[in-house]
C-alpha cells in the first residue's frame, strides 16, 4: 500500500489511536516485565519463557509500527463530505437482496475498518465496489464466491456512530 491513503471514518481513526496508545503504554510494560522475569530464571540460551517473551515483544513492536504507518497514511472522511445522494464511505446503505427477499443494512468503510460480522463492508470488497456511487432505486449485480446476487438500494443514510 505504499503511497496510498488509507481511508478511515472518525470512529475507525479513534479505534486505531486507542489501540496504539494501549500497546505503547500498557502492553510494552507488560512484555518488558515478562522479559525481566524470564532473565531472572537464569541462562537465557535455553529459556523458553525468555524466547516467548522476546517473540511477543517483536510482534508487539511490529503491530505498533503497522498502526503508526496506518495513521501516517490516514485520510479521515469528513461528515460534511458525505452525500446522501449516493453510496460512499461513511454511509449506511439499506439494500434488498432480490434473490432472498431480505433487507440488509451495510456500513460502507475503508478496508482497514471492514468487519463483516458487524456488516461493515470495505469499498474494496465485491459488494462494496458494486454499491459505491449507487443511488436509491439502483439495482446492482454482485459476483460473490458462490455465484451472483442482486441488490436494490432502498435507502442511504449517514453512519452517525462512525463520524
């Protein structure tokens, strides 16, 4: 993703900032304490507690770097930039699955915030790509892993929880 902006909602930005703060202030101290305790056991050349703690430290530092890089590239969607005329990041789009006659509400987010269990879909996912830019009344056909499905856009609103 070198050079590309990472699009986030305000809620997504806050979540990353909070995780980063927790990792730097709490987890680093916990891991450092584990390393200190493992060293106290003696010979570190055959000390599994020390090896595990050092591996955990490496993973922690890798996660911190990843989050810092995400924040450097972050472009936050401004509520004022969100139009209810068409589907975009930060909107909640209510769609009718025409194959199953079922109504779903997806929150459209950037790829780093996607969570299918919370019906937060990325603009880079097949459904997200198909819905992006569509208006109320539009019908889209989406290629999914087990075939194709059709959605009709019923409503577009702002995701007030993510702004």
